[in-house]
C-alpha cells in the first residue's frame, strides 16, 4: 500500500499565502474515511507504515508490562478502530504545539518522555479547550507558573518579574487558543468537523487525568529549557 | 489623515501584538473584543481596514463579516482575517464574503505588516 502523499496546497491556500495542510492530515483522513471493522486489514497496513502511530498503538494496547503487545493486528483488535483514529489525532496536535512555540514565541521546545518528569512537576497552571462535533474531547496544557510567566513576558515584550496574574492567564489562554485552533482546523480538513470552546486557564494542583479506554487518553511531554510542559488529549468520541 | 485600523479579537494579547506591530506607522488603531462591539466601533470610526478573528464570544467573526458586507456604509471596507482557524471550509466561507487577506495564527509581527502594506497606506510615524 502506498503511503499517503503530502496534500497539495489548495487554490485558496495559495491565494492567501497560507501553508498547506501537513502530511499527517492525509493519514488521518485515510483512517477517518475507512474506520469500519470491515477495513481492519487496511487500517493495520496504514498503522504499520507509520512508526510513531504504530508505537502509540502498541503502547496503548499493552495493559501489563510483562505481556507487551507487539503485533499491530492484535493491538488493533484489542483497542478498536476508533482508538487508532484518536491516536492519529496526536500528530496534528503535536505539530501545532511545536509550531506555535516556535512561531509565536520563538521558543525551542524539546520533546520529552512524559514519564521523565513527575506529575508534581507540571502543577501550577492548566489551559483547557474542549472540541465537539464529529470529534469530541478535551485538550489540557499543563505547566508551572514560571513557564506561564516567561510566555507572558515574551508575548508582551516585558520582564518576567513584571507580569501580573492577568498577563499570565491571558498569554497562556492565547497560546492554548492558537495550538488548539490549528489542531481543530486539521481535524476539520480530515473530515472531523468540530467547534472549540473558549480556552479556560486555571490554577492546577491536581495531577493529570488517568487513562480511560485504551488510546482515548494520551499524554505528551515537552521541555523548554528547564521547564516541563505536559499536553493531554482525551478523545470522547468520533462520529 | 491617519489610516484607521480596527482590530477585532477577544484576546487582549493579540490586540497588543497588532498595536505593537503597527507602532512605527502613522496609523490609528482601535479595538473591539467581539463581533458585536466590532460592528459598533466600525460604524462609528469607519476604519480603512479591519483585522478580524473568527472564534469570539457574543458574535463570531464570520457573522460580523457577513453583517459588514450587508451594511451599505461598511461593505467595501477591506477585511483581513487573523485567526488560528485555517480549515479549508473557513477560508472558503470568508473568501466568498470578499476578504482581502487571511493570516493564520501563529503569526509573526513583520509578516502581518507585510500582508497589510499592499492594502492600506502605512506611512512612517511622524514625531
């Protein structure tokens, strides 16, 4: 089976000088269009051809450390087709996180293993954005207040120590709005039209949500310099 | 006469970024935080250009754009979308309503200026 080709820029993208949809959207589109149990074999081939998605699916399917699932078909049978779609949604989300940090803030962001820091390391602030429609769920972005302060200082061209609580809340809210807005646009382009809630930013002193059904809750760790950040996506349903 | 630019965005941060990007130009920036407020300010100020977000409380940007195009006094005002919503369906809808530009967030301030320069007169600020 051929790997999905990078989508060509549409005439409207060209007209307005916008970047074309990323390549990962072609894969998500393919999975969304074929997500029935009749297409299990085809979906297994798509997953097998994408090392990152394959790794995520095998990890989601492994419920006991001493019994790792190493076969895509077995993992697919255990998790279900919808979980694969949910897992494939991570690609546009992660891309939106990296792009927003780089272009909005000029911050380099390293991808870190979510297990390389403890839940207590990302207590402080939490931005929450819900999406609902053909795909429904929630994105959480967690960070320490110090990182929120640095983000506010960068956006407002000020000194971190001069940032007020309102500056930090507004800056992290705009960051979340940009990340999840980009993610939502990619979902729509893949056939999963949805709407977003207005981002909420709140103090957070509780650990991230724990896994529900396999593949439906994913966590991704990042670091900017010494500051950890955790992005969680919980997918409730896709239609 | 100064060029008037209206920024309609519910994010205070974006309004500050736009104002900062245009600070070196001889223009007057007005602000609104949702579509309804934006329509009121636009009717009063008659801006030369409107920068418009999509997702906002009270009235979203697409509804405001639709109202602008039905308003005899505002219908020819150039509108540039400035939004994180860059799905094909959003761009197509805005294009149909006659926009002059579409800037996807995240944006760089110099890229914003580059997109506005062909649309409005932006002379250097006179001290």
